[in-house]
C-alpha cells in the first residue's frame, strides 16, 4: 500500500495511491491518526480509498510530507561506513542521534529555502522509517513489527552551523525551515521485503552525487528502532532518518554547496523519487 498527504481547500487529506491518482480516504485528515489505529485500520482505509470518487491529479496537487505532523523527527548521523570515512571520523560504536522539528518538513516538489545565515548548505539522501506501533524498550527481534513503512528523505544540512559553531551545533545546523523534504509516498513495510537492500541515489542538476545501498548501513532499521525505544516511547507517525551514504558536498574537492536554481532528486529503489528545487530566502 502507498499513501500520500495532499493539501486541499479543506486542509490536509490522507490519500491512497492508485493507478497514478491520489484517492481521498473519507474522513481521514491525518496520516498519523490512521497509523495510530493499527495495521487493520490502515488496510480498511486503503479499501475505502480504492472506492473513493475524490481523486487528485498528481501533476496538479500540492503534496505535503506523507506524515506532516509527527510527534518526533529523529535522525541518525554517520550511519554509512563510507560516509564516516569521507567525513574523517571513526565509525560510531552506538547510533549518533540528533533531531529535526516540524518546521523543517516539506513535500515533493516544494522548494528547499537557503537561509541567509548559511553559505554552506549540503545535501544528504536518506531512507526514512515511519513508526506504526507504539513501543518502549522494544526487543531487537520484534523491532520491525513497529515499522509501518518507509519513505524517501533528504536531510539538508547547514555545515557551517553544524560543524563550525562553538560546541558543534548539530541540531541547529539541521533545523532551518524546509531542511527535511520527505516523499512523495509512504510505502508500507509489506512492499519492502528487505529495507537493507535498497539502492539509494541523489542527483544534483541531473548529475549523480550519491550512489550506494542501504546494505551499507552500520546500524540497521531494527537496531535503530530498538535503541531509540530505550530512551523514549516511539509513537505512530514518528520519523527516523537513517543516515546518508558517501558523496555529500562537504567531502568533495572543492566542496559543492546548494545554490538557488538547483534541482535535487533523491531516489530509493521501490520507494520512488523525491524532487525539490532550491531557492533563495525571500522572507521579508
């Protein structure tokens, strides 16, 4: 099953994806609330959407992040072995956690806004895990049972803030507005037999900059879910960015930073392609 959240005149609506169209799920304004009702309710919603006459043309509708209102956006740093090496850092012995906030979330085709305060904005292709079942102290053996599905993500990073501020401000460098594009779709876990065997790529203006596989993850999805649940209760709709492969802009010689007019595409096998233009900050 595949789901999206579209913006309508009545507000956000959860939709199923059928034959190239987005079909509204009657009465469902929140993907997060659907997830909280459990997998059976999600299947019922899918059946309702399949019969829905309210359909949207993907080319004409505005997509939000598949879950636009998560209670938590959790992110893992240095989770690909080669990326740790290109960053000049030792592979971590435990997951490195930072967070993003709701202001960072945007959907497919929405612009990434370059902040005036940063001159070193970088790209990072990522697999995003969507939690579907509440849990605390989740055993490793059952961790994947708490995963509702997956989406394509982009962890945009202001490197000058992340790495050059006093104390290395990882969180603030990752939480400028629009710094967490996700989409286009939430793909349920039953369509992803092995989340650790997915090709992941990022193209900048048509040029491939990152090209790897989730097989290179240091900490796998089940390990991340179990680890994070030791610290906090995971809730339906929570998002976990699982880390980025090598090829990021800061590691290139010379470095490659995002600039106005750029077009960025993140593609993950079986999950789709997330595309976002890059624009200057025009806020006054």
